[in-house]
C-alpha cells in the first residue's frame, strides 16, 4: 500500500499546481502589459510617439475631450480609474488578475490546512480501529493495519508541503513582479499626459466659454436696444430745443460775418497807427542819440558813485556802532559775573572761617581727651606698681613655700599675661590718640591751605577780569572818539538829499 495515494497526487496537481502556474503566468502577463503601456505613455510625454497610440490612451482621449466640453472642471483621476477598471489582459481584466494573484497564496495555505486536518482525522480513525480489532500477539496483522494511519499522515504532510511551497513561490513572484508599482507609474504617466500634453491641444469652446459667449451676445443686444431707446427719447424731448439751437447758430454766423467786416476796417486803422508809431520810434532814436552825446550820463554816474561810497561809509559806521554796543553788553555781562564771583568768594571766606572755628573746637576736644587720658595712664601706672608689689610678694612666698611652686607659677603666668595685655592696651590707646590728634591737625591744616589757595585764585581771577574790563572800556571809548558822530549825521543827511 502506498503512503501517498494516487487520487492525492491528482488533487494536488488540479487544486495546487495548476492554479499556481496559471497565477504566475497571469502575473507575468499583467506586469508585461502594464510595463509596455507605461513605456508607450512616457514616449508620448516626451514627444517620441512612433506608431499607434495605446488603446487606453485612445479611449481616454475621447472621454476626456467630451468631459472638457461638458464640464467646467474634469476629474482626471476618476476618469482614469474608470477606464483602467475596464482594461483587460486576454479574457480577464487587470483588476481580476491582481485579485487572483493576491488571494491565491492564502487560498493555497487554506487547502494545505484542510488536507492536513483530513489526513490527521483519517490517521486517528484508523488508529482507533486498529487498536480495537487487533490482538497483541498478531504482530503482522498489526503492521498491516498501521498502513492506513501512515497513509493518513502522508496525506496530511504532502498537502501541507505542497500548499506552503506554492504559496511561498507565488509570494516571491508577487514581490518580484510588483504590479501595484507598475499600475501607479502607468496612472501617473496617463494623468500627466492628459493634463499637461493633451489638454492644451484641445480646441473648441468649453462650457464656460459658451456661458461667456451667451452673456456677451445678450449684453450686446441689450446695449443696442438701450441705444435705440435713448436715441428716440432724446429726439422726442429735445427736437424743439435743437431747432432753437440751429436758429441761434445761424444768427451767430451772421454776427460773425459782421464782426469780420468791422475787423477788416479796424485793420486799416491799425496799419495807419503802425506808421505813426514807426515815425515816433525814429524820433525817439534821434533823441536817444542826442542824449548819448550829452554830459548828463557822466554826471549822473559820478553822483551815483558818490552816493554808493557814502552808503558804504554809513554801513561801516553802523557796523562799528553795533560792535561797540556788543562790547558794552559783554562788559556788563562780565561785571555781573564778577559780582557773582565776589559773592561766592565771600561765601567761601565765611565757610573758611567756620572751618577754622571747627578746627579750634576739635583741637580743644583733643586736648580735653588727652587730659582725660592722663588720669587713666596714672591709674595704669598705679596698677602696674601694685602688680609689681604683688609679684614681689609672690616671689617671697615662692621662696618661703617651695611645696606650692606649681600653683605660684600658674598664678605668675596669668599675672604676667594680664600685665602684658594691659600694657599693650595702654600703648595702643596712647598711639591711637596721638595718630588721631596728628591726623586731625594735618587734615585741618590741609583744608585751610586749600581754602586759602582757592580764595587767592578767585581773587586773582577777579583782578584779571577787572583789568580786562578796564581795557575793553578804554578801547571802546577810543573807538567811539574816533567815530565822529557829526560826520556820520552829515553823511546820512547828504545821502537822503
């Protein structure tokens, strides 16, 4: 008995092998079809078309042209999807082939699982029958009965292996021949061709053009009717007025003819006047020549030059007077500043006097503090003498009592430390008092010197300002003396005459 029965081989070939091979060939055909269509469309994009256009492009051009005429905006993507859904490879559409190749690997796995479960079921049923009918002594019968469970196991594993192998093969083919990517490239190229290449070549009126044309026609008719109505209304309402205007124009033309005749008469009069004006001009030229030969122009030029020189002298005198006034104003301002500086100088002298009084008071306070320090020094001296006496007593006690040497030594050490601290404190107090006294004296002396120097400097500046003011006043008086007021007045009168 064979482990793999013949009917299983037939079923495997019919249900697994043949559908897998058919799906592989369909996948190849679909991939080749999409690739060739994409290449042809890309050649159309680059203007390299040779031969007949692809069938999908011809059908899309017809649909796109109709849609452009009927619609304002064409949905190119929806149009391409609809046409692609009708595209066929052989007797099957592209969408059907794509679905078959995508679903078949999962279907093969389902067939493999179905065969596996059938084989396991047969195996279990055969084992239960064998165990229930066979004796433990009959080994040969047991082996013969085990052929059926082994055959069930063969069915299970054979179907599973075949289904898994062809399912993996189909998945590899689908991965290598990626029709989804080829479809995306084809649709993108077709959409690019329709929008950017084919659409500009379409001629004719779109729906929007027709609407605009209809509106233009209706507007032209409206304008024509409106013009006729306005013309009739104007003629009916202004006909009498137009007749009056015509009569007035005729009268105006007659008046213009009369005016032209009078202008002709006036032109003769103007010609006579021109002759008289020419004669008068000749006489004026003769008079001008005689005036040119006379001495009156030269006299007039000399008088003009004298008047100009007088004017210049008057301008110079006025400018000198203005400068003198400015100098006087400057001197007055400087006098005001000098008075302010003198007031400030008095204030500084008062402050110096106050500082001198403060210096004397501080000197007196220092003397008082020094007097207070003297009793403290005397008390310190008396304390020092008492400490010396205590030291002598302790020394005598140390000689008398040798057994208390350690205690006496400690007390002596403490007493010596206290004496040293007290002596250092007294020395520091005396030193600080002397330094403070010397510092206050030096500061007060420095401040007094600075105040006196400042006072001397301000006094010197005041003296310099007074000397400069004196010189300016002297120079101003000399300038005023040089300028003769009477001459200036005479010149002014002569100029006015």
